[in-house]
């Protein structure tokens, strides 16, 4: 995958390294050595709620790895840049490069990632994406990018597949008799989810009866709620961030728009803000995406141990609270990077990329149940998404079965005031 790194770069070890005071070989780091990793995250602005969660999870990963000897004896340090918007992300990438930091992790937001990645990789750096889901991140455009999670298109595919294979009987229909509607933000995130919805619906012979995109900063979504009512889909798939998810949910409730199945796609329907905004009427909604709740009996022994430590440390820092899905995403993404760095001959972009190209970590070996195997474009083909559902004010995984903590319920959805 790393054609630019392997074929074109002639950096010296000193110029390529982000190590301070240590040898190029990751295994030769002496006490006091450190490797600096840049982080680009939306810590302020519209995506700050999720960006800070990713930051918290990746910080716990850093603490754990350092307390266990670092990367083969080399301690990990972060330099973190706030990126509330695309231009800020681009400038953040430039500031990191100006500090000779060319191993960068981020960003949650797809447009932020697409602004930062060409800056870092264009100068021979390595970009490690933990959660941004745009298909264009790992479509072969960039040589030095690795993504630990799946794409937004995969969310759309998984949402329709779950409905067809797991919920059809509850609806009393065959998959080809079911109709699908989609509504969501008019960004690359929304477009990619809808492309997956379209592909999977075609596979199962489902008719798509609604494609309603709206601006990401929309606050009045009554018109979209009425479009959903008129389309009357059996399965409604929503692609939202926190604020617009709540706005559309309230608009649907006010107009008594109540599709039999509602499935969120990784953003605004997985965070606590959904149930805080909707109260008990938010129960019954599914979400395809990350999950911090899971049945750890399905994990490998080492993954289970790391999971338990992550949960404990988060609780200690947050008054006993349980981490959210994006805390887990930040933790898992950072740990996957550290695993890859452990396997590298040297802690440079070239060395880490070479290790990533050959790493093969089995399914269920990461704390979120995934594995780690990259294709030629840097996409982790062993990543997975959960299907979770809001039940009694908690979001719990219902699929895959070996990692689930509950079975789907309230299919079809009861009336808003009966949930």
C-alpha cells in the first residue's frame, strides 16, 4: 500500500523519526526514549462531544501502553491539535509537520480527515484513522493511510442486511416485501451510508421509497418528518449527528411519524444525547456502529483483560460512569496503532507502514471484537460494526450474536408514548 513511502522517500533515519532521543529501531529504545504521535480531533465546535470522547479513549490507551513498557521500551507522547472544521484540520496537520511530527492519528469526522490526510501523507507521513468513515479515505487515493474501523458504506450495508436477515420475521414480511427509506445529512458521510443502503437493498430485492438529504446544521426538520410519513417505509435508516438526530426525532414524534423499524448509522443515535433528548420515546431505535457494551466472553483472553482495564480506568476518571461508543473507538484505534508499532522494525512512517501491510491479528482479538488486517489501500478488513438497540434507556448490542448482551425487542416499534 505504501508506494510513496517505499518507492519515493529517501529520508534519513533522523529526519523521518518522530522519536526524541532514541534509536530508530523500536526495539532499541532505552529508558527515557519517547515517540511523539500527533492527534487531530474536533475538541470544540459541533463535533466536540464525540471528538473529546475519542480523545479520552486514546489517552487511556496511551497510559496503559506506557505503564506496560511502552513500544518496546519507547514511551508514547501525544501532541494534540483541535480541528473544529475542515480548514482547522488542514492547518493542524501543517502545524504538526512543522514540529517534525509525521505519525498522526485522528479524527472522527470524515471531512476533517479528508482535509488533514493529504497534508500529512503528501509529505511522506503516516495517517492512522480511528473512526472517520468516508469511503474516500481508503479508496486508493492516498498511499500512507490506515483505517482501523469500517466505512460509512459498510454501515448502510449492515443496516439493511440486519433488517432483512434478523427482523423480517418480526415484521411478518419477506425481505423482498420490505421497503426502505433513508434520511440524513448531505455530507460524504450521508452519501456513503446511502450508497451502502442502496447496494444492500438491491441484493435483497427491497424497494427504496425515500432518499431525503438535509444540511448538517438543520434545526427544523419537520418537513423531513413529513416526507418520512408520506413514504411510509418499513425500515427507516437515519444518518445523523447529535443535534439533528434529536431535532428529527422530536419532529417525527410531534407528527406521530412511527416507522416499524428505525436504524441509526453510527452518529447521533448511539450517544447518550439521543436518549437525553427523547426520553423513553427514544427506546427501540437501533444503531449500527461502535459499541462499548459487549459480551466479553466472545473476546480472546488478552482482549478481555484490556477491555476490563479500559472500563475500570474510565470509571475511575468519570465518577464510575461507563464509557461511550466513541470512547471505545478512540481506545481501540490507538491500541491497534500501538500493536502495529510494536511489530515495526523502526518507529518511522516507513517502518510502521511496513508493519501494517503485513500485520494479521485474529478476529475477536481487539477489545471491540475486531481483528486487524489491512488491504492494499489501508482499510482494515477485519473491522466490525455492532447493531445495538436502545432498551430501557441503555444502548445494548444485539448483533453479532456472540458479542450481544440482549435480543432485539419492540419490533415493530410501539407508539411513541408506549416505549
